[in-house]
C-alpha cells in the first residue's frame, strides 16, 4: 500500500509539471539541459497580463528591470540564491515600454524603444530618472529619435568598458541616427559587380547599405559616433574583459539553400568594421577585403540577447564565454573566443537548451548568477536563473594581455579619424600588406579617413602584392569617379604576376578589379581584366571559380557562357549551380546549345530545396534571362520555354544506381585503414553530391547548414567513427541535431527539429532536405513529447555505392586542409546520448 501511495505521488508530481507546461506556462526546468555542475531555476512564469519579456538589466540595487515587447516596464526583486521565496514583481508606473534595449547606468534607466512612430514614446533612446527619490522613474527624456521599428528596428544599449559612454545598435531596417562622427568611412555603397536581385519574397526590398549598425554616444546622448556596420539584424552587443566588442548577427532564413545565404554568426565589431550585408542576392562573401569575416559561424537561427560571463560565479572558461540566445531553436550557446592575430576565432558550445526555450535576453547579476528571459512575439514568457553548484574554481578572472598583432591593430585604429597626421598615412601604407587581415583592414580604414591627395598615388605604387591590392581597394573607394582614375588603378593592378599569388590574394585581386570597375568611371580596363583572368577559368578551386565567373561575365569575356555552362552541369552543390545561373542571366554571348542547357537546368531545378524565397528566386532568375531574349529567340525556343518543371525525388540519381549491398563498418574498416592513399578525390566529391550530403552539410565553405559542418571531419574522427557516422547515423546522435517527437492527441506523431515559434505554434522541420517547409504543431494538441531516437540523416545512403566509391568518399572527407573554416569538435558533431529520459507534456483534460 505504501509503495502504491508513493507511486501515485510521483505520478501526480510528473503530471502537475507536464500540465503546467501544457497550459502554456514557462518551460519546466526538468526539460532544460545545461552542462554538469550548473543549476537552472524558474523564478517567474509570466502571466498574460504582464506580457512577453524581451530585455533585461540589473539596477544599482541588484533588481532586474524588464520590458514587455508590446507593453510596459516591470521590476523584479529576485530571491536570494538558495531561498525558497518568490520574486517580487512590480509594474513600473511610467509611460515607457516597447523597449528592446535596457541599461541602468549613471543613476538612470536607458531605454531603446522599438515601437510605432505614432506612439507618444516612439522609437529612440530615452533616459529615465528618479528625481524625487521615491524609487520610481518620474522623468522621461528622449535623447535621440531613431527612425526604425519592428524586429529589425532599434535594439540594445550597453555600457562601455570605461563606464563613460553608451553603445547602441539597430537592425537593417533602422536608419543610422545622424551620427556626428564616424569610425566607418562614409563612402559606403552597394558595390555590386553584377546587378543585384532583390529578395523574391519582398523582404528588405529597397533597404540599402550600410545595413545594421552600432553607435557610441555620451550619457546625455548629445554626440553620436558610428562604430561598425554591415549587419543584417544584430539584436544585442557585448564587450569582453579586454574591451573588444562583439555581436551576434542574424541570417536570412528565407535564403537557405542559396549561395548568398549567410548563417547566424558572431562578429568582432572592431573599429570602423563593415560586415558586408546587402539586401537580396547582394551579400558580400566573407573573403572580400573591404569587409571582415565572422569570428564564429553558428548556423541557422534567430539571434536575440547576448552577454559575456564576466562577473558570474562560473568556472573560468564560462566567465570568458560570450553567451548568445538563439530564439528559434531554443538554445543558449557559450561561445569560447580566443585571440587569433588581430581578430578572434572560437567555438560554440550548447550551454542551455530545451524545445521552445525562446531566450530573449541575458544579464549577469551582482550575486554571480546568470538571469535570462524567454518570450517574444507574444509567446509564453519566463524568468530563469542559472548558478554554478559544481566543484571547479569560480575565482574572478582578469583581463588577458593582448598579443602584439592585436596591439598593432589598436594603434592603427587610433587613426580612424580625419586629419590624423602623417603617422596615420605612414602606418596605413606600411601595414596594408600585413599578414593579419584585421591589421590590413585597420590600416586601410586609417588611410580612408585621410585626404586621398596625401596617399592615393603612393597606394598605387606599393611594392608587395597584398599591399598594392588593398591600396587599390582604398583608392577605388575614395578617388573621384572618372576614367582617368580607373585606368590608373587598372594599370597598378596589372603589374602583379598572378602566377605568384595564392588563392586568397587572387580573390582579393578580383575584388580590387571589381571595385575599380564599379566605382571609377564607366569604361576602360576591360581588356586587361580579360587578359588577367580569362585563362584561369575554370580553376581547380570552386571558390575562385565563383569570383572568376562574376568578373568575366561583367567584362563580357569570350566564351565565358559556354565555359560556365560546363561548370554548371558538373557542379555538385546547388549553391554553386545557382551562383552560375544568377551570373549568366545577364550574360550577352549565347550559342543555341548553351541557351538550351541553361533553360533545361530550370526544369530540373524544381527538385532543389531551400527557404521561403528560394523557388521565387529561381523563377525570377529565369524570368530575367527570358526578358533579355529577342522575339526571334523566344520563337526559336518556344517549345522549351513552354515546358513545365518536374519535381523529382532528390535521391533519384542515387536510387537509379544498382543496389550494391547493405554495408557494415566491419566490412569496410580494413580498406579504409589501408587503402586511402591515392584515391580518386574527384569521384569522392561526386559521391558527396550524389548522396545529397551537400543538402544538409557544408564542406570547404560549400553546401547546406542544417547539419554539422564536415570540414575537418577527418582530423576529428578516427576511421571507424567516421564510417559509423556515415553507415549508422542513428547509433549515436548529437543532442545539437537531435529531433523531437511530438505525440498529438489526434494520434498523429510529428518528428523534427523545432525551428521557430509563433504564439502557440511550433514550426517544425520534418525533412532536412526541405528546411524551408514547416509542419505546424499546436501546443494545446500535444499529448507527449520526447527526444527522437533516430537521426534525421537517412539510413542507407551508401547502399548504392561500390566499395571504391565509398573509399573515394571517405578520402575526400579526410582531404580538407582549409584552416579558415570553423571546425566543430567531434563531441559536438556526433556526441553520444545515453539514458535519455522521456518527458511527457500532458494536455490538461
């Protein structure tokens, strides 16, 4: 009887927890995964009348202040760590809200309002004060109006490391708030060598450079300075202990599957930095010398709040970590950054996660705890606290010494202002050819702030190749637009011997020529471009081919169309193929055979998959191409033009091959260990494409992003584990890519990855080959939910490959030497999960 009573008590507790979740209460802590030694507490499940909380700050008394996304401000007095008391919640009696940025500093509450312009308190930076010491804010002052709103509007406000200034950021639908000064040279343009195509779904059409921005201002908000730009929609910003600024920039999920898609990424926002966001197809590749690369590519997601672990009573590596919220996938990452020359690189660790844990903001408390909120878009909101209860030391960390290269970068950044003197010009010219990209960038920006009359001619006569290339980049961006300057820049670049340049230098050289054609005059130099690059195409480097096609089409190089069609037909990834058809849509030289191949590609492309805008982009590319055809050409190809695309099984080509056998690891491991030398890597690359691996995975900068990046896989896996991952994908499944199984009260089961939320609806990816297609799951219809046991990677992908094909594929996967691509730790790629407990969410009956 006693055992039965205990059983029902345990059952009642589990039902109570599950019922609370099903009633749209905050996610119970039992569902939240954190590293060993950490503890999560749910401090407050926010009722509907308190809104959906999106921003956090601690005041001078250790209390939290938060804002409803569509309503007012609330103040929370958290209980002491270890206390059983409930937090005290009070709505502040002040006409202020709709804030996506909050900061308590200088005895004031600063609010970045993201609301409708017709409201009494429209978008802008506000300062709230308590002038009569009654512990309420009674003075509200607009410091600066900011034109913008919505989810790409004005966002965060934070305190500078020296505690003397404020930093504010805004998304790409937000006008820069008329800054009086700028570390970013105000010469930004779209800089498109070929015509850009606007987003096919209508997003950000007409939005021009420089995109999202970060500004600095004084406590009174009187003087503003532009610090960094070129983001899509960076929501929050944070300084590390060494005083360097970081942000987490958003992707455009509608672009998934296209060559211009960029994943969410952590960026080091150095002085005067530009990160190359341009609307539609116009986003700049990370290797362009006139922009900077991300420190860490995260993947698809929806960035919200970020904060460094400085001040938290956590182990050292977490005190130094940048914590970032991915709203859509229910994740908080700990990004472990390290100095890498003048910049940073790093790795992202899955720190805190649960389905529908839509984190909105993070604040480190004076009590040494991490506080974070979930909510947004009127979804269920909650306040959580994370503490460390393990055995590692939590001694406060000290700032690290900057390496010599970083110190040089900072010296150059001190010249990011007009009239900086002769030293700025001397050092700028001297370091344009530095091995470190951040140093080269800082040197060029230092020059661009000075009068071009003082350095322009010198930049065109620099000795080293890298110096000259970056000197011409600076010259093209600042010189008067005329044919004389165009010819001078082309002449300078033509002095370089391309046979002596490595791939990165060639990519920068192509961009330097491109900027010259874009910005300087309207004619001259096309013949030099053809002479310089025509014989290189096609190259063995796929990345180089992408840029060669772009510039050769721009200068109407002979036979470029036919050569590009050949590359189009051989390209294994859809991103490469789409890049070629995008460039060719404006090409002028066409044979009947090439035009036939081009149009037939679109008939097959119906089977390709991508985000929401993906099929519309393909249609628009074709439509633009057809619009350039003459009436006679349209008549000649009318039968082909009338054909309708046919959707086929993406695995059709693989399935058309004869079944070989159901391979096992043991059957292949001996050959993999002994017979990889001298394999056919080109065939291995073809097998990677044939098996549709490119749909989900990236390899050497190309491919999908819904699965882990496989670049460097061979350096992280031993041969047996690599074979096991290919042949037995469900044997061990990383929780970073694990699906969730939803059992609905209708009896239907839905299995997939939660990719977004909207009110009471989970947006679930059920097919990784169709990342833009969501299955909607209503929270009120969920009977139970648990981690799925099977991988979302299909079984049997090697069954139609021969032994030699598999050995070539493995050799190809182990062949990468690209050190510039972020490599995930094997534990993150394919970590084993054991003792997975099912968690049931029972709908209230």
